């Protein structure tokens, strides 16, 4: 029984010893091996590693992936033309010198970010104050990011890190300036809209006046053509009447008498008191020539 207990105890002791001397390095991590409080080794290759048991050696792991640092707060920055802008930025960084990183920041990444943020903000301040608003907004935006990255390169070495990328996320005016800019833009848009409406009204009046003029011209020309056609028709009718009546004057006189009767006795209510021997009724009385012809 005692022998079994010794075996079990030995196995447990061996497992505890193995647990204290073996460790696994993940491919996303750096392993820093401390020996009596001093950095003895930095392991970047993943796999199962061996060390001395505590308190002789212990291991601290650091994330070696690319990290992102966003601007913690938005402070206004004055441009070369004394315009106040708010810049939101971010940087990408990773640990390049683990020993230097630990000496300056310890093993907590937040310590590095708290110290690095003011440095990045100061670099942006230096670059923004040398340029005007249009340069910051679009003309020199890429150059600003590159210049800030170059400025941070030396500072990053002191922190034991490498700056991978620098980006400007947003550029905006401060609230008061933004409101005034919006009001000015609104006023300008209203002015343009009023000018367009006035121009449109003037064009509409011009179009209406031109249409009225064309209408009068068309009506006048149509009336002229109608009168000309009517005159031509009346002339032709008169010529035909004259030719027809010239062939038989008596028939022509009889026809005119019938037209006169038609016009006079158009309505049954018309009443005329005349002498039957009046010249007006000559056609009704007939004549020897007419009777002969009949």
C-alpha cells in the first residue's frame, strides 16, 4: 500500500515539475523568460518550450499581433489660416523589440497606449498647423499621414514598437464653426434658388410673350389668307354670275326678283301692304314673253 502511495506521489510530483518547467508558446504570442527578475530570453517561435521551475524562472506572454490605437479624445487643432479642425485618427502598431517594450512599458499594453496617444496627437498638431483647410481635407491628406508616420518612427523605437500605419478617420470643424458654415451654405443655396426662380420667371414671361406674338402673327396671316381666298371666290362668283346673266338678261332679272322675294318673305309673320300693281310684283304677274316660253 505504501508502495502504491509512493508511486502515485512520485507521478504527481513529476507532473507538477513538468507543469512548472514546460510551457507552450502560441503563434500569436511572444514569450519572455525571466530569470531572477531579469529578462533571460525572448521566444518568438511557437511550440512546446522548457524552462527552470519557479522561482528561478517564470514566463510572461506578449501579443505580437498588430494592434490598433484610436484617438482617445477629439481636440481642436488650428490650421495655418487659424481655422479650428477636429481630427479623428488611428494608428496600427506591433511590438518589434520585446526587451525595450517591457523596460519602458511593462507587460500591459494599456501603459503603452496611454503614453503613445499624446505623442501621436502632438505629431498631428505639428503637421496640421503647417497646412490650410483644403490641404487637410483632401489636397495633402495622404502626405499628412505619411509625415506623421515618419515623425513617429524614432519615437516608436524608444517604446520598442513599430508603426505599421497611420490613418485620418475624420476631419470636421468644431461645433460653432460647423453651425456657421451650415448657415452660410444654406444662405448661399437660398440665394442661388431665388436667382434660379427669378431667371425661370423671366424666361417664362419671355416664352409667353413670344407665344402670344406668334399667335397674333398666325391669326393675322390666317385672316389675310382667308380674306384673299374669299375675295378670289367672290370675284370668280361675280364673273360666273355676270357670264350666266349676260346670256339671258330676262332670266337674270327673274332670278333677282326671286331672291328679293325670298329675302322679303322669309318669315310667315311678315306683313306688307302694297299695291298689287307695284313694280315689285312684276315677276309674279308674269309677261307675254314668259307665257310664250312656257
